[in-house]
C-alpha cells in the first residue's frame, strides 16, 4: 500500500474530525429543538418571562461551530502548495564556468574527468546541436548557452550513484533542480534527432 504524504495524512484527519463534529452538532441541534418545544410553554407560564438563556445564546452565535473550524483548516491546508516553507539554497555556477573556460583550455585532463570527453569533441558536439530547435523558443526568458546545457547533461551522464543525483548536479552547476532535468531532456532530444544522426554518420 503506498505511503501517505504529510498533506494526505493531515487532510484525512481533518475530514474525520469534520464529519464527527458535524454529526455531533446535528444531534445536539435535534435534542435542543425537542427540549425547547417541551419546556418553553411551561417556563413562560410559570415565570411570565422567557428564559435568561436567550441572552446568552446571542453570545454563542459569535463562536463558529467546531465543524466550521475544521472546514476552514481544511481549506487552508489545500490553499498552500507546500506544508513547509521552502528556503533558497545558495549556489553559483563558478565550477561550471571554470570548467568551460580555464580547464577546457589549459587543463583538458580535468575537463575530461568531469565530462568524460575531450574538449575538441565537446566543441564538435556543441557545433552540431546548437542549431537544434529544442534550444530555441519564443519565450522572453532566453535559455542557458548550449555549451552549458551540454556540460550539465554530460556531467549528469558521466557520474553514478549519489554524485549523479539531481541535487548534486544542480549544486555543482549552480542551477535549479528542475533546470537540470529540463536541460538533460533537451540534450537527449537533440542527440536523438535525425539531424544529429545524419551529421554523425
């Protein structure tokens, strides 16, 4: 059986509490209506006035019933995307830029240890795929340079285990977690295109 998320567990608890309180309130209302009809006539005839509880009932009207409180809490739960607040992780692309500039030119062995290919082969790949439509769109937000996207994807491909996790790749490249997955998909799509296959063959 699949495990429940914190949101699902909280929602289930609120649903149950809401239903229990709704039933209890309905039973209490039926009981009050029955008792009021029995005793209201005799109380008024014996005292000549209405019961003092009528004045206190107006005070009770200001307090929402428990079922409404649970319903509001349920609405608040679903109005939030995340239960816990998300804090930004400090990161930058220093290592990625260093790899594509200094190490690529002066320390090709370090470049190769990160991306598993020689700088000249890397440049050839960039030249072949950079005109692919997957790297161009009509959005106002321009994409990362193609060489950075290819470097992130190759770094991702060239590592395994924890080093290949989205988090580790994102922290190394100074990119968002979602950006790593998006960039990897773009590169794979470009490498699987007929245009690339024809140029490679």
